[in-house]
């Protein structure tokens, strides 16, 4: 059995940052306000602020799961001037200038302004972000999840969004897809949900097909690649 590794690394990292920028700059919301005429009809059109804006420079990004996608997200975040720290169960210290500062999960939760989930889903990580973990986070934290929906307790996330503990959540994955009509994250204004599309740019899908075809060719030649043991 073979797989197709890393075909969507850049795409998922890009989508993660897109969700983050919507959380901090609200471009979609501001466009809707302009289209609705709210800008031109405001009392002071020269300074129309409907949603608070946030500068990313100097903010701390905590990445949970520092594999290929987590590393790419960290690389992009540094270009914004962000401080990057990561939790990875097998790493406890910074290994090079390109590596983040590795911290415990408790430290990451307590000190990050933005938390981005990139861990695989397994028995150890299922529900790893629950009510207890939300309590440990900073007031007004931003949570991003482009990994697996079941990493979070979605009811606890809903409660944290409604209370303001989590200022904004950007979600591309859910524990149940497609979501049911009474899903706890539906209808929350400070939660943006995309339909598991982070992996899906045309370039990523073309790359997936190329690698899958190469896997077949190599197998027929007796030199299998990307073998899953």
C-alpha cells in the first residue's frame, strides 16, 4: 500500500493563513458592509471602523503538531513578524534557527495569541482541545483548525466563542462532515467555517494525480515508492 505525501502542504498552510487574516482584518465582513452602503452612510466615512483590526507583528503563534504543514505555517508567520512556538510530543528544545521554540502543551495554551492545530487524529489527540484546554488559553485567543475536526470538543469551542474566551475561530474541518443542521458551531458570528477545501487548489489536485500515477509506475517497475508499512 502506498500514499501520496505532502501534495497539499503549501495549500493547507495558505488556507490556514487566509483564515487567520480573516480573523484579524475581516476583509469579507468589510466588503459586505461597503456593499450594503454602511460606509457611505456612516457618520464619519473618513474613519469607518465596524470590526476591530489586529496587527500580527509581534503576536505569538502556537502550533500544535509541527509536521510539514505546521512548519510551513510557521515559516509564513515569521514573514509577518510573528513569534512562533510549537508543541510536538517528540521535541522539547529548539534545534536550529529555523526551528520554533518547543514548549509543553500547557505552556503553549497559556501564552499563545493564536493557536493553530496541525496534529494527526489518533487516540491520543482525539478531543485534545476540550473545555479544560480552553480555560488555559488567553482571553481573546484566535483558534485555527485545518487538520482534523475531532481534535476539538466542538461544544466546548462553541461555548468559548459565545463567551468571548475565544475571540475568533477559523475552521476548515469538522468531526462530522458534512455538518448536521444543528451543529454547535453554526450561526456563531465569530466563527468562520469552510467546507474542508484547504487541500483543494487545482495545483494540489494535479500534484496528487501526478504522484499517484508515479506510485503506480514505480510499483509496476518493481521499485515501489511512498510505501506505507
